[in-house]
C-alpha cells in the first residue's frame, strides 16, 4: 500500500524514495558520460550533453532528499496511542509546515469541527508561529472561526485530543466535509 501525504511514516518513505531516485539518476548520468567517452574517445560528444541535462532531475531529487533529511516520522507507539484515544477525529501525520519562512515539523494534527490541535516533538517548531500561520492560512481560504493550537508536550496534546473525541461521541456531526477540507489545506502547506 502506498503511503500518502498525511499518513504515518510519510517522511521516512519520501526520504527513501528521493534517495533511491537521486542515486539512480546520478548513476545514469555517470554511465552516459562513460559511454560517450568510450565510444568517441573524447568528452565532447552528444552523450555528455545528455548527461549534463540529466543532472537537473537528479539534482532535484537530491535537494528533495536533503530538505527532508533532518525530519523524522512519528513514532509508531505515539501513532497507535492517538488512534486509540481519538478514533472519531480527522487526523494528519508527518507534516513539515513550510509557509512560515522555515520548515517546522508537526508530528500529528487532530481536527474536530472548529478545532485543530497539533503535536510537535521537535524543538525547532515554534508552536505559536505555526498556530498563527495555520489560522491565517485557513482564514484566507474561507475557513473561519477555527482554533489552532500546537503542543510540544505530548500529554497535553493527548488530553486535548481525547477531550475532542469525547465531544464528538456526544455531538457527532453528520457532515465531515469541513474537517476534510481543513485536513486538505494542512496537507497543501506541508512538504
């Protein structure tokens, strides 16, 4: 099964994919240069031109890999606990929010009606800045009156998620379109 953006393990899967593609594409570039030199006895040939042009997609894959390198996927135990404590909530995992001027990883988001809560284990994430950015981004996309809070403390996040889940058990909306739209907007501002 393919891991998609917002699923647990997405960052790890993307790092592996980008690394494999970068190595493969650079290997093709090197093979083209060697083939051209062996066939013509000179580096001034058409194979070298094709190899130079082939460096562009290879470099793009390498840059994508390097952008994700410092970030980690959510721990499986934390993922299982969130799924267990908040089964009714809309969730998104392994997001690196990039619209704030620097990349800030958020391990998990839970979404319920007008509330979005996130858990960021990384000390690089400024929870106030990410919350304000996401709230403004949602407002600019005509999703207003949304509370956004990002936690560094896992127990506080889990308590809030559990409370949101309890509210959903009592007052479960029949239409979850708004939550899915908020989730999709979160995915669009993440790597």
